[in-house]
C-alpha cells in the first residue's frame, strides 16, 4: 500500500499538516493507498506554484506547447497498463470502459495540442481613419479543474488539456473517491516534459481544499464536472470574484424510441445508453420514451437484454459494468426504485443488489412522472420506460425537466429525427443512437440545471481565454481639447 502526495511543482509532496485519507476499491473494499488530505496551506502552495508555471508556460511559443502535449499523449499510451489497472481498481470500472478512458485521454491530449495553433486573432474596421484595431486572445491565468469519480481519468483530462493548450496553468482537485488516478496522470504528463507548476493536483475534501481553491483570488477560472448541487455551491463561491466558469452538471436524459424503429435493435442500443458503467454517467439514457404502440414490447426486449448482462470480474472482457462508487450510491438507487414501485410502476427485471456494491440492471415500466425516480439523477443502472401516445407528446415530456444535458432519438425517419433534435432543449441530441456520446472536438454541456458553458476543442479554449482589443494610432487625429 502506498501513500500518495499532492502533485505540486513537479513532485509529490505530503499535506502540510501530514494528514492523509484512504482511497478504497469499490469492488473489494480494500484500501488501495492513502492520499494527502489538503488544507488551505496546500492550496496556497499549489496556487503559488501554478503562477510560476504559468509565467513560463505562456511564454513558450505555440509549437513548444504543442510538442509537449503530444509527448504527454504518447506517454499516456506508453503507461497504458499503469493507468488502466489503477483506474479499474479505484473507480470500479469494467475493463472495457477503463480501456476506453485511457485511449480517449491520449486522443484528447492530441486534439488539445492541435488547438494550440488555433488562437486566432481578428482585425476590425474602424470609425477613425488613422486607427488600426485588432482583437487577441490571452489565457485567463490559473484554472481550477474539479473532476468527478465516475470517469476520473478522461473527464479530468478533458478539463485540463484545453486550458493548458491555451496557455493556462491548471490545478486539479479530483473527487475524494478517486484521488490516486489524478496524481498518476500528473506524474505521467510531467515525465513527458510538462514543466513544473503547469499542472498541479491537490487531493482532499471539498470544504477543506475545493472551496478554498474556488474562492482563491489568484485562481481565474473554474471547470467542474459533477452533480448540480456541487456545481451550484462552487458557482456561488466562484462568482464572488468573477471567475470564468464552465460547469458540466447532472442530467435526466431522455431517449426517444419512435414507432418506425425495430424494437429489438432499439433495446440493444438503449441498454448501452442506460447501463454503461452501471448508469454512473451524467449522459446516461434514464428516461426512455417509446411511441405507442411499442411500449410494452420494447420494455420487455430491454428487460431481456438487461437480464443477460454479465456482472463479474472487472478484468473480464465480458463484464458489462462494476460496482457503484459507495454505499450512499446504492442506497440512493434503492430509494428511487422503491419510489417508482410505490407509485405503481412495474419492475420488469432487477431492482436489487447483485453483490456488494454491484446493483442489478433494472428496467421499470410506466413509472410515475414525478418524484425522485423521474425528476432526480439516479446515477445507477436503472432504465425507466414509458409509452407515449404521440410524437408531439414525446417532445413535450422530453422537455419537462430541470435538466437539459443530452438526448437520443431512435428512428429511421430523418425528418422526425431532425425535428426532435431541433426541438429538444438539450446541449446535445444524438439521432440514431443513445444519449451517452462524446467527442473531444464537440461542445459538451447543457441547458438549465445541467450547467454553464461548453467543454471540448475550441469551445474550451474560447471559454478559458480573454478577448483583448488593441488599437494603434497611425496618424494625428483631432482632439477635443
């Protein structure tokens, strides 16, 4: 068992007060290691280091930053097994999901390296004949990245690499459930040549180091992926000093299954959207709206598929998903399932704990359209299926949510599919597949309580840069006095 420090200015350092906390493997309950428990003293050290790193990093020509980020991508791949095994153990990820995370992290780094050369400027026409005007982009400075437990490698990577590409320094505060993988990523990137202080990691708990980082006057931007409740708290802190914020928060995502769609194929697609990583994905397909008369037939096909999923060893390629992150997560799923059942819903399959923190894939038919099971993120392997009389009513129900993160539309009718895509109030709508999609170039984010701003590609770069107007007087102009 190993003790992990914060990663500050190119090396692991213990907490200023020497305290640590354990990181558990949710599949087995064993302690994987102890992480440094950050406090305000550690925050100060990280911020001081980040500003030193920023001053060096921003002074490098773009091709140097590009070259370093490409080397980071190569080193992620070179350390594939190192990252993969820790990710499986610490986050409870099945091996197929963990493989995706490691490879996607390398891909995101390469896309960010490409964005380094796209910090484009503008020239402006002027009212004054002897003035030249230009608009340039400059990095905001130091960006705080608060990352979640569900995809702790790739989501952290997405939050840090685009601000880095734009010339910022980044401080990561990972979830206290998965601190070790964040430290390992920082080490891998530093080993590839990322300069000291450019990417620091402070591990610990929200109140003790997350909030102090968010309110620190020398932190200029905040990127957060997590629950809406956490986003609201961090947002309230960050706005006090007018920090740039990009918040990717919760979702209760609709998947529309139109009646021209083959039911068996639709069920196969929906199962991936609902049950990947045990539903612990903010874009999972939680509310499945089926156009009449196919509701019951679809629900039974999905239940059959769910019941066939293999729940076993995390390193078995056949295992569909692993455990939920902790006991609180299991308790929440149970509450939601019982609330649906009490409201008259039919549990077609699942509804119970499989083993330990692994919950059975669960299909609920005709749940009540109010209450926790319908309105709140379950963050577990629970798919709710509702038959809806018409296309217009499906669109109305899809939009009856405080959230608006992602949606899917299963249909062979391009006109109805695109109509749905335009009318559903979500940050992304995917026609022909489920709601859980990602691409490093795409703008990821949501409407309403699903967040503020967009992450990915040029959209992250734009979010964590400032626009500056520069004018140059090229001749004498009349003066008023």
